[in-house]
């Protein structure tokens, strides 16, 4: 008998027909003799609708009241799926975060899981009851509802798998695995049979929407056996593992792109180290994450500071930056919405010196200007004009020998 956590995303549970199909998948696992715990997202589009309600009544600033509203989507799905399982003759019950409980800190919209007692879930296993847990949500010490951020149901599933010492955690979605690039953008993208935790983390963090980056980080920390597969077609999916065989693999595992960032330039800041600390300190206080950063100095003891952040944080960031502008007396805030971040990712980069030159040469051959650059041990990211996204991703995919080989 294997103990498994199965997570189903929004498209997999988008309507009653799909919920019934998901119930059949779960029944197959039960019939195979496995112990199953299920985690569900809200139905596709439901969370966006709830976000719209909250934004119609207040600012874009996240609060715990926002979280109460947004968590409602998963409550509906968990109850419906439990009903669908009961209809198939299985014993099942739904769990909300407070009933497990999934304990978190009190950060609105980006709460972090602190503990998951498993007593109630173990009772379910003992009595052959399939627990269907609402993903994305948690509960604070003060009994306030929190949410884990976009894609947070992935993190719920991985955390639950770790707490239950599950043999595996399967993430069911609308794609049949992890691809070398977005197949909607690159026709020659190929599915990976496996990818390392490190590579998958970077892919997710740099824009691949298959998994939430935090969930991969958690899986790596607790050595959770993770797999991404489709709820619509039968496929082995992609396994996220500790290592892959580099002898038979290319240096780069994939190309990710992210069009959900904006570039901000602060012009003519007085060139003092304390000013940089002030700027990023204020942004941090307002829970605004900054990504790529470049500083350039001029001859008049002034500096320009350029950085990127999520497009969804822009409305909150601008008032903060306007206050800093008055405080530090710099001249201008320039916002560029027409950018994309392209990242080449691969654990093979650790021992290969040619990746950077191939990246820059390929973009130069297509006259694509690079605005910002950042690197890590297994990733190089560049900011370019959004107009060049399809051309840049496809060209780099070919340059790094990732195009699917037809047999």
C-alpha cells in the first residue's frame, strides 16, 4: 500500500463533469490499494471573480478580509468533490484549513505554513475515508483565515505530503508534464521525463506556470517525491527528482518566460548608500518583492536605480515610491510595462562556460537588445522588449538544442 497526496488544479475541477472525472481517478488509486488524501484548488476562474469583488470595495492592498473571501473557492470545490466520491460508493469528507488544521503565520495573501497536525487525517485513513482538503488556505493562531498566494494549493499538497510522510505527491493539471518551453509559444517544445528540484524551482520562479515555486522549494527541503501530470490524458508526466542523468541530457533543461513583471527606473537619486536601503526597506515593509536590480552612477553624484517587480504589485508600489521620491528628492519614476523576462535554466550550467555566450550571441543575431541581466548558478535571466518574446524563446530553444527530435 502506498500513501499518496493527489492535488487537482482549477482546470481539473472547473465544472461538475470534470469533478466526476477526478473522482474516477481517485477511485482508481483507491482500488489499487493506496491510501489517498486529496487537495483541491478553486474552480477555474473562481478566484479571479472573488478578487474582483474585493477590489470593487477596497484598494489592492491585501488584508485578512481579502483572504476570507478568496478562500471560499476551495471550500466549494472540496465539498463538491467529496459528494462526487460518495456518489461512487467511497467514504469521503471535506476539510477546510481550520479543520485539519493547516497552521500559518498571519501574512495576508502570502502566508507561510508553520505546522500541520495530522491526527484528523490519520483517523480518516484508519476508517477508509478519503479526506478532500481545501488548498490555498490556512489558519492563524488567532483563528483568522489566510491564503498562501497564487498557486498556493500546490504548496498545500506538498506540505501535506511531507506531514503525512507520503510516498508521493501527484500534481494534476491541464498539461501532461513539464516542457522545455511553453508549448503554446514553441511548437518544438518537448516534455521532460524528469527535472531536478533546483531546475523546477527556477522554472517556476521565472514564469513557468506548472507549479508554484514555493511548493518546489518545500518538496526539495522535505524530499517529497513530486510528479506533474494531466487529469485529461493518461501520461507518466514529469518527475521532479534530486538529480538527472547529465550524460544523456542537454546542458539546459528549459527556457522560461515571464510577462507579468514591470521595470521601474528611479532617476537622479542622491548617490548615498543609505538611500538604496531606504528605497528597498520601504518596499519590503509594504510586502512588495523586487526581482532584478541595476544601479548606474553619473558624474554629478547622482544615480539611477532600475528594478523589476510583479505587475500585480505595481498599484501598491507606486504610492510608496512617490512618498520616497519626496523624501529623497529624486527627479522621476519611469515605469515600463512592455518587458518580458527570458530565463535559460539548467543544472548543467554549473560546469559549462558557453551558456552565457550562446545566449548573448543568439539574441544579438536577432537584433534583440538586452535591458537587464541577472545570473545564478543554474540560471541566466534577461529583460528584453515584450514584442520579441516569441522570437527570443524559440531562437534560444533551438540554440540550446532543446527542439523536439522527430523520429
